[in-house]
C-alpha cells in the first residue's frame, strides 16, 4: 500500500521555467482534477484537524481558497479568504511581503475573524514563506491565533518552512520537493 503523502506527490506536475526562467513550478492542478486523489488530500487535512479546537479556516490566494474552503466545509467551519491587494470589497488590513521572484501585498477583511479565534492557515505550497507569514501577521493583527499553517507542497531549499517554524507557528506539509 502506498503512503498517502507519496500518492499525493505523484499527482503534482512540475512545470519548468514558469513563471520565469529557473523556476520549477509545482502544479497541483492534476491532483485537483482526479477526484480520488483530491479526496485523499482533503481527508488528510480533515483527519488532522477534526479533533482540534478550530474556529475558522483561512486560505491564501488563490489555490489556498480551493483546499481551504473544502476543508472548512468538511469541518463545519467558516472560511476566510486572504486575497491579493485590491480584490476585497470591504474595509481591509494589508501586509506586504517578498516572494521568490518579486514582492506582493495581501489583504484581509477587517471583520474576517475576532479576538481569540483559532485559525488554520492553508495554502498549496510554501517556498520562501512570505505569503504565509503575511497571512499570519494579518490574522494576528485582528486578534486571532494561527494554530497551524498547512500546505500540500514544501520546497525546503527555499527556506520558507524554516522561517515559518522559527516564527513559532507550527507547519504541516504533505510532501516535499527538492530543488526550486
């Protein structure tokens, strides 16, 4: 019997030189297209958090929305989107951060969570850790506690998972890919 993490990893495509030369993009689209693989992935996350006291699931733009919203539904929790700048219609708080190949800003509605909320912060991948750290800072600014960050893919050579863990936030990763 194959390990579930290895099963997930086998369904992630590597696209070379995208979005720019030298980048090895880890594409989760094939995983999402296969209902059996998608279910195994979601079940991994559901079983991890079903007995935890979690108030809300926050997903990072954009692939974190896919996994996070399904996870929130399965756990009977609310879902909070953390979006790229300028995409949310209500009052927001924002955080700028550095990416592997540039910089960006993410925003969160100012009423997305409340003081004391326990949050799982989810995305598809962690590279440099900038996006997840920005999401963590936004949630904490609103008074929430990020119980754990969770991703499908970790790229450990880029150092993001170490930065996240060194910040004190626990991090769950389904599988790792060597290289960039």
